[in-house]
């Protein structure tokens, strides 16, 4: 469920975020612009937490995957409900801290953490570093000793199962770069227990993203349970089992993912009687349907042979998912329009054929100046945006009830140019 609904106004029905018509935000801030609903963010977090607690998991750590939506205001909205943060860079650690996420609720994942990043995270006091490879374990050990600390680590396992909506976002097969095998994990865990700079506290996995089938998760989680039991059988202590993120969301026209209740019930079943703290790293299921990208039609370009291009002022630099993963985003005019639907190729102004959001999409007839919203764009939308083609970085707005705030303003062209320096010889 989300809070983007039609609202009756003086000029007829129009699409709103909570109690704010999206057109009002477009007028005030300009387009393209991302708009997030606080109520949807809060609802998704709460639904997941209640489902997990209801399935018998006590005090789960729900570490929101900052990469999905890294705006500090979004993070703060979740942190206020008790969310932690799953981070993959020093920048994300800094964002989580700036949002008020307590360090003891921050989990540091990622395949290639640098020495400087590890040092920063340890000084900040993060809850756990998810170690993805043997050399990284040694690096964490060295850095922690240099700082006079003992780093809490979890070993990230690659459970070698097939999952995830698209090859580019599947992470749990052994040919992917993430994590170590089960036997490696057991060995590294035992080694870690003897290292002066680290303290092994858990094991972690994350098998992919936009997963719409519980079977691969169930398979991976069953194996993770087995690993915890084997580690304990060796007489080692283990406190935390991090099951990652990955639960899909109902993108319009796509396979319907399991509900948070079904996901939690499956975990409750697989983990029954296992006494550990569970951690989760959900990104998409919390943020995707809590955000839209609003854009304006620049013009309609009709080819004599019939192809119709809807040229809008958002482009692949603002929303990369269609170009990168052939992702489908529902497109809705902000004002419902009547008339026979027309097939459009919806494209942005960037000089690449890949800057095509969709082809032959049936939409009501639209014209220059009309506003449209890309739905389900709150995860991996603004977070993946860039200035490609020297387009200004897309702004972000957070709505709460009848209020809205610009939480990342659109930079000016002066801001863009001021970041650069002439070379002395030029
Ligand atoms: N934990 C780890 C270690 C991850 O690598 C990821 C996502 C997550 C958690 C969060 O997964 P989620 O719950 O959001 O599925 N840019 C792509 C998605 C890339 C996901 C990368 N890792 C997209 O737009 O579909």
C-alpha cells in the first residue's frame, strides 16, 4: 500500500502524495523532481517489523539499505522508528550518522572496503562489519589493532542459490563477487575467533534483489541456520544472523512478490528455536513505492510512419533503472485524462538511444506541458542519479501530511561549475 492517490481538488481529481497534489510540488520546485511519502516509508518499515516480531523473532535489527534511498531526511524518517542502516561506503556511514542512526544499529557491508573506510567505521563504532573475503578479514584485523580496537565482524556467505529479478542484481550465486562459501565461512569464523583485532559475532547473506519467490530464500536461509549450528557445535559463540534484504515489491504489471507476512512466517518456520538476534537489510521493499519521479512533457514527436515519442524533461541520469535493467515503471498523468490510449515511446533528452523509459506504452493522449509520475521510483531512483549530459542533479522532496519540504534542492549551474578547477597550464 502507498499514499499516492487521486485527490479531489477545485480543478478535478489529481494525483497527490498524501495530502499534497504533486502538481503543486512541480510548480514550486520544478521538474524533474522526486517526491517521497513519509507515511508510506513509515508504513512499510512498521509492517515489516510487526511481521517479523509476529513470527517470533525478538528484537530484529532492521537495517535499511541506504543505497536504495540515501537522502538524510528519508533515513531520519526511518531512524525515528528505530531502523538501523546497512551501508556500503564511508559516505553511507556518514549519511546514516547524520540522520541520527545510532552506530550500534549500523551494519557495514560491501565487497571492497578500503583501509580508510574501515578505520572510519570502527572509530564511529558501527555494530558490525560484514566481511566478504579472507583478505578483508586480515585488513579489518590490522586496522582495528592499529586503532586499539576489536572489530565486531560477520562473515558474508554466498549461499550459491539463484534469485533476483535481473542478472545485474542477482548476488547469491558462486560466480558473483559477493561473500565466501559455507566451508570458507566456517574456517574464517574460527580464524577470526583467534585474531586480536576482531571478534566474530555473526554470519550474513544477501542473495539478490527484487526477489518475488520465497523458495530460493528459504533454501538459503535453511543453509544459514545449518552454518550457525555448525559454528556453535565447534564451541564458538555466535550472536547474530543477518539475512540481508531482497524482498521484491509489486511494480505494476510485474510478478506479485510475497507479502511481508509470508516472508516473516517462512523465516519463523525455518529458524524456529534458533536463539540469535536476526538482522535484515531491506531497501526496495521500504522505499520503492514510497517515491515517485515527476516529469513534464516537453513535446510529442510523431514520425510520419506512426511512431510517437513522448519527450519528457526527465532522463536516464535521473532514473537509470529502465536503461540499466529494462525496469518497468508505471507512468501516470497527474491529472486523469480521457480519450483513447495512445502508444508512446517515452524518452528523455539525453543523447543516447538507451535514454528510453519504455516503448509502445499505452497512455492517455498527452501534450506539451502535461505532468506525469513514474511510480515506484523511491528505491534506486535518486540514489542512482547523476549529472550525465551536464544535467542538474535531480531534487528530492519529502511530504508529510499536508506539508512538504525540499530535502535536496536542485543545484544551480553555478554550483555545478564551481566544483571544477582549471588546470594550472590552461
Ligand atoms: N544488502 C546488500 C548487501 C545489498 O547488496 C543490497 C542490494 C541490499 C541489502 C538491499 O536489497 P533490496 O532489499 O533493496 O533488494 N540498483 C538495483 C538494485 C541493486 C541492489 C543491490 N544490493 C535496482 O535498481 O533494481
